[in-house]
C-alpha cells in the first residue's frame, strides 16, 4: 500500500491538481484564555507566543507575510497555490470588522485559494460562521478547533477553559455550511493513559469531522508544563511510544479524514523536552514504518468505533 493515511498534500492535490502550501500567518490577535475573559496565562503548555511568529507585532501585515512566504514556498516546494492559515492564538476572537478585514486581505492576493482559521470552540458566533460560509462559494475554507482531549478532567487540568461539550456544540454549529472542520488533539497529556488517548480518537472519529491534527505534548520554556516537568511530575513520551500511539489513532479514524499533521514543530530555542521532537522527519518515517510492519492503515479499525453520544 503506497499511502497508509490520507495526508493533506494528497487531499489538496486532488482538489487543485497542483502543489498547494499553507502559509502560517500571525494576525496579532489574542486568546480569551489569556486576556482575562476566561482566564489568564492560557493553557499550561502554551507560552506567550501562542505558536505564533510575532510577525504582526514586528510590523509585518498580512499581505507582507504572505508575499514573503510565497517566495520561499515556491522555491522550496514548487508550490503554485496557497492557503492562508491564521495560526497563532484564536483567530475568530476579535471585532467582526477587524476579522473580516484580515480574512479578505488574504483572499485578495494572487494564488490564494482558501483560508484555514485556527481558533477555539468557544470563540465562534453566528456572524463569523456566516461570514466564513459566504467565502465557501469561491474558496476552500477550513476552521480548526482545538479540542486536545475528550476528557473534561484533562481539559480542566491543562486550564483549557472549556469542556468537551463546548467542542461538540461548535462542530454542530459549523457543520452543513460548506466549511471544512479540523480538530487538534494532543497525545501525551498529563495523567492520560493509552485508553484515555484512544477514547479521544474514537470520539473524534464519530463526529463527522473532516480533518485532524495530532500533536505531541512537548515542553517549552516559561510555561506551567515546564515546572511540572522539572519537578518530575510529568514524563514526556518516548519517540517510539508516541509513534505507536499515533498509529493506533490512525487505525481508528475514518479513512477519508484528512490527516493535516502527525506531530508538532517546536521552536528549537524554546524547547525543554523531549529533544527528539525536533527530528520531525525521523518521527514521520517511524510512523510509516510501524504502519507497514503492522500491515495497517488509516481506518482499519474505524468500523469498530462506537458512535459518540
């Protein structure tokens, strides 16, 4: 079997017939789990950068970020079309007109064929969903909701600021609008064992979600996770342990769910542990090797998934 999971590049090539790359953007937005609306300090694994580049604060508007990234991605990947990915913090959290302006600034540029909007399930409303739905007539639109875990005890411990039902409601509100839904989950969260993690996979598999990003929980500087790690309260997963769990995940997920990511990309200067998380290609190769050794593939166990209540 050539492809044992349905990767993002294959999905995009099937739609557009060419190489399509996502351009990560920093819109200078924030998060209700940081600005005091819900809490301050954010999730225990998130630092002040919020997975962003800080480009907007450095004076680079959306247009400049896209132009710069396109030049690099065309050279490196021979990409012909692009998706504007609003990545850092919560990109549906802000005044409607500001958000609309940001999205439409990106869509107005040449070779941009869609948007991907990273956000939280408690940061959507009817006006934003209707706006994104209006773009689906001409563009590929994804919304990416952070779930991380289906277990409320875990969500409370990591200071997520919402429960699993909040995520379910967001998915239900978004479905049937032409907007593609991607969820983010984290493997290796504190105090979760293998059955806990696979329960998250089973729940996501049964929700009619279009795509998924699977992340490793790595420890970065200046977070509460760093304190837990240094105190010895938290143990990071080993590389092979993580790869094996990802393969278990893939077996449970529907075969047509787009696998947008199989591990994260820590900033090297910020990483505390595990060191192997910087060797992304090695981890991806290990995942492919395990699937081949098992003679397994995405969706192999999907028919056995119980429908999530």
